[in-house]
C-alpha cells in the first residue's frame, strides 16, 4: 500500500510539473502575446498581427536577405536596403507602431522627445537581454545595468577624459602614417591607383585601438580581431532567430564555435592583463593607455577603501570584468571609427566640392605639418562633414530598450515586457525633422551646431546615443576620425572608382557590403 501511495504521488508530481510546463509554454508563445497585442491596439497603436512563436522574425530575415542580394544606385534611398522590414513597418503602420520580436511586441518610437525620455531614464528603460549568446561577443559597460553600470562607468570614465585623449594623439598619428605610407607606395608609379580603402580603414582603427588600449600594435592583436569579427557574424545570426530558453547549452555547431572563440579571446586578454598587473606590482609606472588607466582607476578604488576589504571588493572590477571591458574596447573601439571613416571617404568622393573645402581648411590650419590637438578642435568644416556622415550613415542603425513593469511614455501606457525600438537611421532621415533635403548630403546644416541643424529646432541626432548612457568613447572616436581625415586630405584626393558598388548593409554596424573602391590621386 505504501508503495502504491508513493507511485501515485510520483505520478501526480510528474503530471503537475508537465501541466505547469505546458501552461507556461502556452502562456509564453500564445496567451501573453495576445494579451499584449490587445493592450497596444486598445491605445490606438497599429502593427502586425502576432504569429505563433516567431512573430515577425522570419519575415524580417527574409526581407533583409532579399535587400542584400543586389546593390542600389548611389542616388537611391538606402533605408529599404539597410532596414527593409523596419522601413516598411513604419511606412505601413505609422511612426509609433509595433511589430513582433518572437513572442515580444516591439514598439517603434520616432518622436524625438519620447526618444530622449527613454534614453534619459536609463533605470526605467533597460537594455534588452534577449539572447545570452550575444554576451559572448562582449558583455562590458554597454550591457550592464544599475549599480554594476554605475561602478564600471566611474572606473572607466577617467581613461576617456579629454586630457588623457591628448596623450593618445601620437598613437593616432603613428597608425595613420603607416596606412598613408602604404597608400603612397601603391600610387607611387603613376601618381594614382584604384584601391579598396575599406580593409585599410578597418586595419587602421584596429591598430589604433590596439595601441591606445593595450600599448601594442595591430599585429599583436590581429588574432583577437579576427576572432571578434567572426564572433560578430555568429552573433548577428543568433539575434536574427528566436531564442528558446536553454538553447545556448545545446551542442550545436554555432554554439560550440562561439564558445571556442570566447575561450581563446579570454585567454589572450587574460595573459595581457596578468603581464600588466605583474609590472604594476613591481613598481613600473602604468602605461598611458586605456588598459593602464582602467587598472590604475581600479587599484585607486581599493586604496581609497582603506582597510575595508568588503567595500573594496564591492567597488573594484574583477579580472573577468576587466576582460569583458577589453573585449568591448576591441570591438566597439574599432567598429565605430572604421565605418565612420569609410562612409566619409565615399561621400567626399561623391561630393568633391566638400572634399576640397575640407582640404583647404586642413591645409590652412596645419599646412603639411602633423595635426595637433588644438588644431583638430578648430576644424569646423571637417566636423560638419563628420556629423553629416553620422546622420546619413550612423554606425548603429537602431537602439533597443525594454521595460519590466507597466510604464507611462507620452500618451501611452506600455505593459511590462514591451520592447522599445529607437530607429536611429529613420530618425536621421526624417524629412519632417531635417527638411526636404533629409536624404541628401549637406554638411552645411551643421554650420551653427547641433541645436540649429534640424528644421524645427528639435535635436534628433543620436549616433552615439543620448543621456546618461551616451557612448563613453564618443570623443575618442571623433578625435581619431578627425586625425585620419586630416592626414588623408593632406596627401590625397579621391573619387569613386567605376567599380564601386553601393551596398550599405548591417553587420552589427553599417558597413559597405562590397568594400569601397576609390581612385586615389597623390597631391
């Protein structure tokens, strides 16, 4: 009898667990999404109808693949190619509308004031953690929240202070000089040549981040960059699919490869950090690079905490956290600048008048001398051009946030679990904000600064984000870009090659799918 009771209890427990799992799955893939859809439609929002489990993921992926299958004329609007599903959704359902990222509604927000509210209230509107596999690419400051974000921002911020950036100019100069020397050797025979500048600009930004972050050159960091580039491609594929809880533990080919990459990158960075810590403990001065400043800031927190070991442990970063910040330096530090530079060269090739104006300004400020910090800050035309490039071709085409409790936003009362999409590239191309020439390259719009660049005075320029979580490396990226542009303009004129193919597409950042083939002319 006792055994019978145990058997019945066991069966009952199994049935209860299976029932609970079944109900949870049903609620996740169907009941909850339908409730959220009703809530959004009741508030007057339009959008796509929910499709079981996948939502709009399959449609979005299919549209993106079709758009990437062929290039476009330079004069054609890039939005249908770069963000085809998002562009179509906004045109069909409105600037504040919704689509589906799996079983989660994604509300598009194209009101600049609401965007600012979202980005300023970073403790209410959170970073989305939809796919744990994305953490394998980088899981540093950009993805942290609450106290961890506050602590890391405080520790890392000194490394990006403007006075520290001044000390990085020699590294910028060395890296740029090496690239320009390679170009000069290529054009030396005839005075001009056709060149795909994209891989050179990628190598430049990688070299810069290696020198400024770790005091090494690009050759030493080459393997890490190769691995992080591959990891980015795997991450994009992972993000373009619905993540099923627990899937990251499955021994699939992609999962295994992503974990192999993470292991190798971590091992390389750990060796680099251990070597630096050993030198610092031996009394050697910390290098004037980002890693040195980060470790120095970390140790200072320990010293300021005195004998309170618990307080010190709570304030400093662990070695694993330092490694994640290094991975973020490696990836974000080179991605943003390389894409800014390549689109700047492409657009100045297409608009030689602005190329000439920029060159005249550079020669007026520096002549043929090396650019210096004060002079770079006086380059008004170059700054206008870079801002216009960031407007038309922002490195990140969209930002994502999520709310975990019911939240008021403007007239909307958004239910918990709603994802908010801020389509940066659509905001940057919006004619109601920027005027009838919003699709055109016109740096003149920034001649009186950001506040007067738009049609109605509403600032709608978010290439580096906005608010408390604005990109910590913004000044670093702009200073590097100014240095590179100035040195290129001092030595070369350039135009689009007949073989240039216009095909912007997104691989984490907005890149030229077929490179950037230009004709360089030695000045």
